[in-house]
């Protein structure tokens, strides 16, 4: 009898097949359980090793032993007539068929699923990275200022820990960096940190200056910004709060891109996009033409680059705001801008900035149902986007849904938004407070918005709110500053209607309550201010 036939007679092949199928099922169930309880990766590897050892043991036992009516006996001790290997083989067939049936059902139920399910909330996906804040450097040249660097480091660690968006390496571990012999990237990696924050601070007669950077595990720079605050106008705590917000947002956005996107556009397209985007973010009308050429080159090289189409839309929005209104072409220009955001939205349906801008543009034209559909779809997939939440909160304010607007505005602050989005939030809070007849809170909120960002979207609303709250002189000063910085901006601009309509509605409500001494609408506020002598 050949060795192969003997293996078959002793049911070694059937035992091996049954074991492999059952082990595969065990591995699938174990993987699900371990993922749900957050077990470390080594646990699964140990189980896999044990299953491998078990396979060798099962094959060995099938060869050496046989299950008979008298129990388990060695194969060499069994007389030929006493062997029931054939009967045992039939039972193993049923075991194999049953196990394969269960395996087929499992595969059918999980068909089409990917490792990263699109329905998994992003707060779960972005909870993986850890951040370390390395000690900031005092570059003022005065050792007596060392406490500022130490204090800023401490505030950043505590502030990032309060956001609870991701793990933050402990303060003690961060401060031990200088005692190590590792460079910054190696030290961060040794503590399991995916991102590290570094920077410097100086304090002089002209105020506080802070340079902060955020780098990834591969030593690539994710974000960097320089802050300067005039002496007497800001405290260290305020600078730390703004830094925490921007760092948290940068980490979350970086993680969302890592999770949702595995491809990158060609390097030269990306370079053109970055050059153009730098102009978009600084709102420099003198360089708009250069920025448009850069972005056009980006989409020419990579027509499916959603980011570049969004940036073109943003650039044209800025261009629209910086030029005098031309009624005969305004509507056509607005629809052209919307088409840029639609293109970006089609290429990347859950691109937060594209969805937020598209929803904002549709709202400005009164297309509230389509705007709501865009927001709902994007928020379902990207609920942790501060940018998207701020635009949606503004839509809710425009729609008169004050409580829902406040809920989303509060969430934006918790998520750590960039300056413009945070300014949006305080304009929203000021408008709601004024609608609820709480002028003190409304005035405090609008002043915070002005302090955070004097951009072409929030300044027109801030001017109107200041005037409506009785601060006419402050409103006049802000209007003069706005007209110097953004001479083409007018309250009649449709893009500003989203910000200004809620104020018109609140003024109308006040008149309905008998407060007829106030201005009728925002247009009247601007007319009165322009007639006022400086």
C-alpha cells in the first residue's frame, strides 16, 4: 500500500481539511471580537501561531491514532477488522460540509465590505493618532522669559488633552525630550506619537511672537503658522487657545485625508495647487491672476484633482467680493463659481470645504433645499469637519433655526476650527443672542469675532451688529477699516446675503415688537454710517 493511500485510509487529508476550515472560521470570529475590545495586534498573532501548531498536532494524531468503538487507540494496535476509519471518514465529510456552509454564509454576509467602512464615524477613525508637544524654545535672548516657553508648552498639552479628539503624550514625557539623545522625530516615534508640535516664542516691547509647526511621523511638515500679537492686546492664554484650535484641526484634517484618500495627484500638479492656494488663503487681489494661472495648470495636469477645482472656486469668490457689482453679469458669475464647487463635489463627494462652499453658494441664491441636501450628505460622512459644521450652522441661522445653529456652532469650537470658521461661530452666537434680546452677550460675541478675524465675510456682519447693538462709533471705525482693506465689498453683494439676512430678520422682529426707532435693515445701517462724518 502506497504512503498516499495510507494517508487517505487513515483520514489524514479529511482531518487536515476540516481543521483548516474550522481554524479559518475561528480566525474570523476572533478578529471581530479583538477589534471590538481594542486588543493589541500581538494577541491575534499569538492565536494564529497556536492554530498553526494545532494543525501539525491534528495531522500527527490522525496518523498515529484512530477513533474506534473501544475509544482512541494507536493505529498499530488495531486489527484490520476492528478499524472504523471508513465510518469515521464519512462523519468527517459531514463536518467539512457543515463548516464550509458556515464559511459560505459568512462570506456572503460580508461581501463588498472594505477594511474602512464608509459609515464608520470619522471621530472613530481619527481617534488613532497620538500627539506630542515638544518644549517650545525661548528665542528672546532673555533667560527671564523662559517661563513663557514653559507656560505655552504646558498650556498646549493641557488644551489638546481637553479636546479629547486624540491621545496626547503626557507632560512629563514631553519635558524629558531634552534629556534624551534622540532627534525630535525619533523621540516622537519612540513614544508612539504620530504627530509632534514644535515651536518658539519671544516677548518684547512690540508684543508676543510665536512660531509653531506640526509634523507627521515621517518627518513631513503638516502645518505651520506664525502668530504675532501687539503688546497689551493679547495674553499668553489667548495665543495658546488659538494654537490649540489650529493644531487640533490640522491633525484631524490630516487624519481624514489619510483615511479617506490613498491616491495623490502628480507632484507638479500639487505644486501648482499649493502656489495658487497660498494666494487664495491670504486674499491678495493683486495676485489673483497669478493664482488662477497656477490653479488652471493644476487641473490641466490632473483634471480629477478635487482640491484644485475647490481652490478655483474659492479664488473666484474672493475675486467676486473684491470687485464692484455688475448687475447684468452677477448671476452668471455666481453660477460659474457654483460650477467649480460642483465639479469638486462630483470628484470628491465628501470634500468638506467643497461641500461647505457649495452649500453656502446655493444658500446665497435662495436654493435652500439643494443646499440642505449637500450639507446632509456631507455631514453624514464627515461629521467632524469644523469647516463644514460652521457653514451648516450659518445655513441654520439663515433659515431661522437658532437652537440648531447654536448646537452646531458650539460643536465647531470644540472641534478646533481655523480663525475664519471661529469668527463665523461668534457672529452666529452674536446674532442669536440679539434675537433672544440679550445685547450684552451679543456685543461680547461680535467683539470676539472681530478680534479673531477681520475677513471679508465676517466684517460686514460685524459692522451691522455693532450698529444694531448701539455701538455706532465702533461700527463706523470698523466700516472705514473694511472699506480700506476690501474696497469692493458691499452689503448688497449676494455672497454676503447669507451672513446679513439673519440680521435683517432680527431687525424685522424687533420692529414687530414695537421697537420702531432702530434701522429697518442692514442696507439702512450702511447708508447711515456712510453719511456719518469720520
